[in-house]
């Protein structure tokens, strides 16, 4: 975590270490199987590493492009810049670039490979719906992501899943294992395919679990910085309620950055959906903010 005044979250550290260990373990298993079977593990590792490096290095450019957002100067959005200036001074952290996306979907997200390259983006929809204290709570949440370098953390966490997914696609594209003249090659290719699927599923679930806790941590540290957990809770309720009434075709504009957004754009009503969610359920987030309020002596 960057040296800021955002409260240290030991729970985040434990969860991050545990998840990274689990992801590292499944990655080692995958690489061991590849080496034993004589698969070109070097190529897979190099290629997937390049892909993830590009995803991390250009994360801000890709996210802003996907949302068709524009970076705004202080004279273009003075109130928004003033709010971010104040929060950054409170947190003792570098000020990120500020961007606005012209969409009615009420949301916000932070991205960028480092605090010095970070950008916080808000939509015109969220600017219209939230009052000053609520917007401040959302911005403090997003700045917490910047301070904790969450884009880098999640990029590293997704590495094993990307490798496994790449192997699965290579197997399908190349048709390896369909040549009946080489039974051993067919068996080895099938083993790689099955192990790749297993590693992908496990790493996917672990990274989603980390993402959910990352959101809870940003809620908590953001609320502690402003000292107004009720304002953040109010913003969550407003945004969640309004998103439910927005057509799916509009919400899909946010889908490309949904994992980084303040609130998920598209949700599922399935009882098993929690395992696959990038964000905790609203009830859980409100419950945790109530604990912060109690910690601060508020009702």
C-alpha cells in the first residue's frame, strides 16, 4: 500500500496474502503438469505475461476508452476537483487525474497502474443524483483503491487464470489430441485441457473473492477518512436503487469497467451468484458501514 493516511486494513492484508498463496499454488501445479507433459510452458508463460503487462500498463487508457470518458481540468469541473483536492490532502496522497463519462448510469471507478498514473472517473449520472457528502464518500472509496494499488493487485491475482484460459483456447484452436495416430499425445493434451479448466475455475473464484473484500475495504477506509459512513451508505442505496431502473442496454456500457466500478452495473438474482460477484451484496456493504459508524461513535 502507498504511504497515505488511509487506515491500514489488516483484514485486507490477510485476505490478499491468502488469495495470492492460493493462486500461486494452482499456478505452480499447472506449470508442473505442463513441464512433465513436455508442453511449451515457456511460450505460454511469456505470452500470458506480455498480455497481463499490457493490461496493467495501459489500464487507464483502456478503461477511459471503453467508457468514452474525458479527462477534465480544474476549470472544467471546479467543484469536483476541489473535492478531490481536499480528500487527497486528508489522505496525504498524489492527486489522480479526474475524468467524466457522459452516461446516465450512476457510477464511478478508479484505474491506473500507479498512484501517479491513476485516474478517477465519475459519470454524469452520479453527479446528478448525489449530494456533496454522498459524492465525497464515493470519491474517498475510489481514492482508497488508488492508495492500495488495487489495479496492480488484481492484475497479478488474475495471472494464473489468464494462463489457464490461454492454454484452454490453444487446445481448442489447435485441435491437439484429435489425432488418433498418437494416443499418448491425445491423452497428454486432454490432461492439460482438464487441468487448465480446473486452474481457471479456482483462480477465477479466488480473484472474485479478493475483489469483493477489496470493495469492503475501500468502503471502510473511505468512510474512516471522511468520518461519514452514513453518507457513503446513502450513496450506495441511491445508486443501487437507480441502477435497477436503468435499461440493460445502457448498463452494458459500464460492463467493461464493472469490476472497477463503485457499484456493479449488471447483477444476478441467482442464489449462487455471490460466488461470481465482483462486489459484495448491498446488505453486506451497509452492514459493514454500520460497524464503522459504531466505531466512530455514530448511530
